[in-house]
C-alpha cells in the first residue's frame, strides 16, 4: 500500500500506521517530518502489542535474582567439593548474605526505575552492588576467623560476571522493545493548553511517552503545533482518525476549571474504545514528571475505557497460547481434511481472509475456511448471510453451521490479534438493514475494548451469526460489553466449555 503524500497534517500522521517512521519520512512531502513532531519511535505498534514498564521491571528483577543465585552456586562449586550443607556456617553464610545484600543494593541504587540507561552505567551500578555484598561477606568471614574468605572471593568474581550478563540481556531487550514501539505508550492530547505544553515538556525530558498529536475544537485560535507536536484537527476528526489503534491513551488537558467544556469532551470521547484520562493540574516539574510516569503505567483520573489489569491480561494470554496451540496440533488432520474438501467442493482457494475490527479498532486480517463461491464473496459484509443464501456452497453450509469455518482463527489467536474468548470480530463496514452497523448503537466501539474472540458470551447466549436489525446489533453489543466487564480466567473457561453444547443445540441461528 502506498503512503499518502498529501500536505494535510491528518493525512501525514495517518500514513504512519502502515510503515516505520523512516519509511514514512521518505514518502511524506517536504516538511512532513516536522509535522510529526519530536516523538519518533522506529514504528507505530498497535496497542495490543504494547508491554508495560512494570513487565520490563519484572523481567529485570527475575534476571537479577537468577544472576545472584548463579553467582552463589558457582562460588560454592569453585570453593571445594564438600557438600554445601556439610560445610561450617562461616563458609555458608557469605554465600547467602552477599547475594541478598547485592539485590537490595541494586534496588536502592535505582536499578528498576529507568529502562533507558546505557550498559556502562548499568555495569557501574552492578559493581557498586556486588561491592556492597562483598564488604558484608568479607566482614562476616573475618569475624569468624577467616572462614568463608575463599567463598567470598569466588562469589565476587562469579556474581559480577552473572550480573553483567543479566544487565546486558536487559539492556538489549529494552532497546529492542523500544525500537519496536512496544514499550513506550502513545498518547493523543485533546486541548492545546498550557497543561498540554507542560505534559509535552515532561515527555520530552523523560521519554516515558510519545505524544503523537493534539486535537482542539478551537482550531482558529490555536497554533499549528505546540512544543513541536502538531495540531491534527478538532475532536470530530479525532473520532475517525486512523492513528487511534496505535494510541494507548487520550489525555484531556483542558483546564479542570472549565467544567462544562471538560464534560462535553468526555461525553464526545466516551464512544471510543481507547482509555480517556483527565490530566490533573499540577505545579512544579517534579510533580509533572510523576504525573507523566503514571500516564505511562496507569490512569491518573480515567473517565472512559477499560482499566488494564496486567495480571488478568497475562493469564488470559497464557490460556490463549496453551489452548489454541494444543488445539491447532490436535486438530491439524481435521483442518487438512476441511481444506481439501473446500477445494474439491468449488473452484477457488481453501481459505478466505477478511479485514475486521480488532482490539482498539485495529484493522486485522481474520482467517476462515472459504464457505462461499469465489465470485460471490463479500469482503465487506455489505450483505450479511440470509437463510438459504445461494452464495454459500453445499460444504459451506455445513462448516458454517458447525462453526468449523472459524478454526483457522486459531492462527490469529497465536499471533496475538485475537483471543479464545471475546466479542466476535465484525467485518469493517458491515451493514445491517442497509446502514453501517457501527452507527446503529452508540456504544458499538466499546466491544473493541478487548481482543475479539473465537467464541464469546454473546455467542453462547444466542447472539450468533449475522445481525439483521438494529435491535439484534444492540443486544450483541450489550452482551459483549457485559463480558468485558466480567472477564476472568474462570469465566473464559466456562464460556469455552459451553461453546460446543450451545453450537450443537442451536438450530435457529443463520450461519
């Protein structure tokens, strides 16, 4: 797909969604790079691929704990062949004291407060932490008459090497994640105000967030950019902007004293699946930096969207990978048979893919077995399937009725684009009774506040297949939003277990 070279800021930023920053830079018209502003990740990654700083901290601590344990083990082995439990207490305790003190020193020295430090600075901190552990280990050894000195020296060498390897891994991983756009959250600002200027200044100083652009309804009264960040349009333009799937948080920076305007903005933005946060007026650079840090990791005052629960998200992903991976292996013979049968049943490819809405309105390609004749295939679902639809092949009726046509979406799940359980992904541009389905229900986009699913709460409650009336669309949205609010590991297991009996007992749904 070619990049748009239009001179308008909105179109320039829209181009960022389909290419890395450097590729987009080459394709933009002269001056386009300046319109993108000072925040330039190597690429724009969708929100579903974002990793939090807390996840990086957990990885860092885990590697450091492993390094401390490895250093103690190597030191114990190097000091002699005698079993550790049979050695005198004076030889054993240094191997326990030194790692614990070093881990405490790393935390105290701020090893987990920033992911942007260079490797040399990390190694200096490691040297200080290992030195603190060594001092206490040597001091204890001298108190007990010199026992444990050999173990202490061995630990110093082994621990520094192990910690250095761990820090090199951490630095490489953090740099790679940032280059992929997976670590730094992307923010859109609503309101070209002094609060916005302060937020951008803090973001430039800490690089803990990328401020991609500003939207303001008072375009005739605001500058073309603020602190180098472009003003891309008004709030109405934001509602349909192509950059939204890459935006973690929309921040309203309008002064909180302008209560009527703030309420109006919140009401306008509530239709979006993105998290919407109200920026709190603060004084002082330290407070502003602290507020920005919270914007990167957690809401300040969240007024719309789903509050992310990292623990629930982690276990949901584990559930997806384990079950979908196992199912793909076990069902591979079935998938092969269906693919061959589709090819034999009618001319054309075995698989069909369609652009559908994913998490945060991201456009994803969803895979299915082809169930319609190629010449009648409807990629936009402008005409949903009817009863006895003559576009559907003979085999297609069977695999649609049994939902076997959906099995290739196990690949979407393993890629992280979908989940086992969630709102079913609707085709982009799907129409109901001649109207865009998304315009029939105000809360329609709320169903995109979670990854779409292979099955869902709506499906086991009878809302399966096409939706032909506004009431059917509304009922599905209600069930999908209810699921998002109730989602848990065991609720997902219940829905998975109920899917097969519900499909077998559902003879009324048109598929």
